C-alpha cells in the first residue's frame, strides 16, 4: 500500500509576463476569496475541522502560502493534497456542471454520512499518513460538491482577465520543504476551468405539496402565491382544467387549503454559488386538501 508524503502548506504561485513581483490588490483578494471557499467546502464535505493561517507573501512573481493547523498530520495532509488536485485539475466537462454534480446539488446529510462512513476517515485520527486509496476516494466525494466547481470557475474567470499573468502553479509543502511535483496551469488553459453557464437543468417534482396563500381567481397571466419547502414561492398555474374550476367558482379556498401537484422549477446558480429558483410552474394539480379532506382531480 502506497502512502502520500505529509504536507501542511499549500502554495499558490502567480507567474507574470514581465519581471515584476506585484499584483493587483483587488484581483489578489478576489482570487484568495475563491481559494479559501474551496478550502472551506472541502473541509465541510469531509467533516474535517482544521484552522488556516496566511503566511507572508514571497516574490517570484507573487507567491501566496497557506498553513493548515490541526491535531492530526494525516488529516492536514489529506486536505492539502485534495486542494492541490482540485485547484489544478482540468474538469471533465467545462460547459456546465457534470451530471454527478447536478444529482448532488444539495448533498443530503444522510447521503453524506453514508459516503463518509465508506471513506472511514475516522481511522486517520490516530495515523501519521494517508494512503492513496483514501485520497482518491476523498477526491471523488469532494468532486460531487457543485460549489467547488463553481468557486474554481470563478477563480479562473478572474485570473483570465488579468493581462499581466502568464500562468499559475500549485505546490504542497511540509514546513519549508516542497512536496511532490508542482502543478502548473498556463493561461491558455484557464478557460477550460470556467463554467459556460449558470443555468441548471429543470427540477421536476411529481408529488409536491403547496400550501396556497393566495390564488389567482381572475383570468389572465397572474401568479399564485404559496408556501413550499419552508419558503414562500410564487408560481404559474399551468393546469388548464384546474384553472377553469377556479374561475367558475367550483374550488373553495380557505387558510387551510393546499394542493398536491406535478411541477417544474427552473434554477440557476447565483454569484455566491447558491442555487436560486427563478421560476416555478405547476403543470398538474393532482389533488386539493382542505381541513384534512382530500379531493382528487382527473388526469
């Protein structure tokens, strides 16, 4: 069984086209923000509780170094190694989020718990090193976190606009000693990391329950308002038959009225990497419920 050399620091090296050792302050802060969020998402996905320090910058064009702190060297090595791979590895697809990431947009706590149990990261608390299989399996789990792909896309999108930059390089360190080979990315490859769209596939719901707050009881393109998934939503009622029943006064509404529906939610990712529903469309009303009384509607 092969093991990963221990490391406790990650270095991010900006190479420039000229001989200077300075960088635009706003760009630097924005890039560091995205990298720190990547560290955060990796830590949370793997349930690792580590602290982080920024070390003094170095010349050659411009070098940032972060030092990870924790009780266990193997956990630190795992996070540093994953971060180096994630930041520098080309995504499998660059036009949109991969199918795997889409299926895990909101990594369910139960799913995450089962995945972590498979990894069995608990055992490395008393270990000094991690083996390559743990690293590979951990990277696979982390890659399911769509926010990491989004943050990496933001990072390289910002870097690609900086005319002065020639390439970037990621390198692990153990104290002041470089560990492994540097992972260098030329500027010509930056666009490969950038997601081309913030749109997500529509989310289809077959048996969603909406508590109706206010229906549209007049004819026209009016939106309904309801309470769904602990949020107030507005939605388009596209079930023509149910709309006709409403307009004819055949549906009685009260403050305890809800509907079971088939619906579609259009979504996109906002700048911070959070999923935002942009439109909700009810395609079919399956049933209505009022005071516990359920009325089904024909298909």
